[in-house]
């Protein structure tokens, strides 16, 4: 036990004093900051780019007015409005059929900026004459470059609103203002077992963040662990360690060291992100604390911690086993590639799982042993059935124990050999108890 | 009570179809220095690993300090062939780390590490990282980490590797001092001069099998004594002298004729024969064969295993 602790302590000091650790500690919050700020710098969240457009409304003008009214409502005639519009040139309004593209080309080209400093026309919106008749509702946006989705969405919203207004007006002619139809409903998920003002979406923030951090921390620290073992093999340090401690003590010590590094990383990132959220806005801090309060319950917090530790141990064991089988970093890289693909798979499923955290996909993936901790952390705040919670918890603990024992075996068998790494079949055999 | 520190009895180790160590037996008594010699691939490292408990033998038994290895791990010191140190650790911390793994308290290990470094004149480098030390200094740090916990039995795998002649002499003195303190030392080497100067006993391995075990004198006795003569005349007449086993003329550019003597012959008959023929000798010496010759004759390509 003492030797395990000493090895864990040495591993911890070895990793946290590396330049790479400090860089990665700083990089992640920086990365989060960039993810949050870049959209704002480049035009802000859901804001369209700058566009000067015109509308050719062949239905008589109601839809053109609807779009122009939507622009006015959004920007109130501000000088720096992102969307501006002008009346369509007469030759476009008159053009039809095969002549129309040529007329648009002309309007978007040399004829678009006749006056110095005047806005350049970059889109022509065409509302066909039968728009809104017999269920037809297809308008067109003509432009020479691919336009941003936010502009498309803005135009579609304005047209849809007018379309609906016209339908409603047939039933209620007294309605005069299309804006009455712009109200949208907000649906908040509530849980009777939680506080009255709790929100399931907000409650899931911390578990989802933990699941993602589990992946990032595992990949980051476990690959350092792998490199460390390969280095120890090449310098024969591993022999010195083996002359002092058993393979089980060494592997356990290394894994405990990695857990300590991961938890340190987690705490530092948590504090840095909280500080960043505080700088960004008090609302964000309040949101984070609301999510923390939801998680910090006697039922959920220990569960999340157990899943987090199991995940770290499973992935750490995998990388440690790979390191003990590799004779060089090149060897390790060749084994690392497929392992990384396996580890990255759950990330591709996050959206699907979060759409329905207690659906078939989420439930099924939660029973894949090496992914159990990851998916159950994602789902933890969504109140999965108790039998799934206890079942997957047992599975995660059993998988962790099996992986740690297997890694000890692989380590003892391979760490001093210079033979080729074993085949996949031999490794799975080892996992099932046969000699790896 | 037996004074054997290490007892290997019919130990065999196989890796798949390859037998690395084949029925090896030997014993090592307290306070002795045993030279463990053999060509590359002889099974030396595998044997050392088995003695450290890193590898289990497939057959046979090993007892160290009268017990199974797992119980006495902390009483053994080990120096691997290459630098087994963390490059980014400070010299004193690297030595102390091994001490703590061997059961010492950290403060005690650190104090002893600094004292040992001082003994080797490395006190100025105590807080320097291993990556900042020369190869020789790092080798010394490695050696100190093998003995920081005051072990009873020390295994040194190529301890002189990377050291200049001055440091080699210093290390030889250090090893003798350890033996004088009652520690038992086993070291493997390819350099026969070190083994000749240091070892009380020798074990020579080849192909996983023991070819010789005994003292240096017993090893030398495996080959005939050899005389070297130089003269301006042809010395082939010495073939007829009683007690001469073989006469080898001087190689091109070399002055010495080499004469292998039969057992019990001290070479005086050679001097008498030369005097009788009035052949003036410019050089004459008789020396026992060197360990190098014994080693080559035992494990070289034309060797025949000689009885131990």
C-alpha cells in the first residue's frame, strides 16, 4: 500500500511539473473562451451577415411589406443595421422566364452600386404570384455567393408569419397586425422530485460537462501515462521499479497518480471556467450554480463521482496496457490509433443521447461496458430508471475491476519483453482470464 | 545456519521455445563478490531478473537471504545495465525515491542520498536534474540509488559502463568497501579486468548454461600456463623440450613467441634449452592465462566446455 502511494505520488509530481500540463491547463479554458467569443467577434450568435437586398413580390406586395416590416422591427432603422433593403429595379420586376436570371445578374453586378458609398445589392428575393395559394409556399433567394443560414431563416420567418397571418385573417378579419402571430411558446422541463423552480435542461449542464471533461482528461492524461511507460521501458527504469514493487502495486500506483492529476485538472478548470463565467455575466454564474445545486444532492453527486472515476480507470488501464506492450513510441502510436477511435465514438452520439436521455439509444449505449461511465454521466440528471442506474453502476465497477486486473497481468507479462505486441485475440483472451 | 545469501537450484527459464536459462545452480556466500560473466544472450540478465523476483523461474528454486524473494525485496539493491532514472528528477530526489520504495522514510532517504553524493564528490549536483548530469555522474547516481537503503545483497549489471578510468577505479574501491561492510555483491560485466581485480568467485554462462563456477585461480587453471619469449633466432626447437604443449611463432610484426606449458611446468626448462643452444633471449616471462583467455576459450566459437 505504501509503495502504491509512493508510485502514485511520483506519477502525480512527474505529470504536474511538466510544461505540457501547464499548457493543457491553460489551453482548455482558452479554447472554451474562443468557442464562446469567436461567434460574437465574427458577427454574433444568430445574427445574419450584412446584406442589402430587394424583394420582387409578384403577389401584389404584401410579402415584400412583411419582410421590410420585419427588418424595421429588428433594427428600428438603426444606422448600423445588418439588413437593408431597396426597391427592386424596374427591369427585374418586368423580367420573366429565361430573361430573369440575366436581369438578376445585371442587378447584382455592375448595376448594383451606381452611387459611391451606396450599399451593394447582394440578394434578390422573389415571391412568386401563386405564393400562399393552394398550399404553395416556395419563395426564392437569388444571389451570386452562398448566403448565411441566419439570413435565410430571417426571410423564411417573415414570409411564414405573413402566410399564417393571411390564413388567420380569413377567419378573423378584425386582425390587423401580423406581429400578434410572432409570439412563441417556451416549454421548460420540470421534475416533481426536484425543487419547484428547477429546470431539467439546466440541471444537466454539470453532468454533461463532466462527461465531456472525462473524455478530454482521459485522452490527455492517459496518453501521457502511455508515453511514461514506454519511456520507463526504454531507460530500464521499469526494472528498478519492479525490483522494488510488484506489477500490481506499480499499475495501481500509476492509475491512482493519473486520477489525482485528473481531479486536479478538473478542479482548476472548474475554478477558471467559473471565474470566466463571472467575467462574462452574473447570469452565467447563476446558471452554473443552479446546475451545481441540482447535482450536489446525496443521490447524484456520489454517483457522478463514481462514474467519473470508473471512466478514468477504464481508459487509464487501457492506455497503460498499451504502453506496457509497446517497445517504442512508434509502436505505441500504432496501437493508440484504433484505441482513440474506440474512445471517440461516444462523442459522436452525444446529440442523439441528449435528445432523448432515457430512450432506446441512450439506454442501449449505457450497457456497453467501456462507455457506461460516459453515457451514464450524460444521463444522470435525467432520472433514468433505478434498475438502470444500479445495473450500470455495478457494470461500471465490475468493468473497472476487470480492466485493472487485466492491465496488471498484461503489464507483468509484457513490460520487460521486447517481442512484438500480442494479437487482439490474445489480448481478449487475457481479458477473459487466459494468459495475455 | 547457512551463510549462503543466494542459492539457485536447477533454475530454468523459457520464453516460448527459447530456453534463456537452462538448469542453472550456484550459491553465493555473505560478504563475497561474485562476477557473473557471459557473452551477449548468455542468460545473465534473465538470471538477474529472476533473482530480483521480476521474472519467475519455470523450474527450480531461488532463495535470497534464506527466504523467498518477495519477502526480502527491500534488502536487495539493484543497478540495471542502462540508466534507470527519471530524467527530470533531481539527483538527491532520484536516490531518495528508490530508498523510500525500499522502505525508508523520505527524510531519512533524502539525508542518506545527500551523504552518499558527498562521498562521491557530487554534493554540488545534489539538486541538479538527472538530464543535466554527465553520463558518468548519472551512472554514479544510479549506483547510489541501488545502495541508499543499505541492502545486504547488491546486484550490479554492468556497473562500470559509461565511466572513465578514474571513475572506474573509484567505483572499484566503492564496491570493495561495500563488501568489507559485509554486503554481498553480484555483478555482471563484459570487462574481464574488473572481474579479475574484484571478484572472489566467478560464474561463466553461455547459452543459458553454466560453463564455470569457482575462484579466479580455478578459472586460470583451466588453461595451461603460457610463456612468452623473444629472440633474434628461430625458437621452434623448443617443441622438443619436455613439458611444452604447444609452440606458436611470433605473429608478423610481433616479437613474442608463445609457448603453452603442460600442467606443473614452470618454464625453467625453456631457459635451459635456450642456454644450451646459445640462443640469447631478449625477453622471457611466464604468466598464468588471463581471465580473458579463459573466457574466450570457454565461450568462443571454437570452445569446448571444460569441467568446472
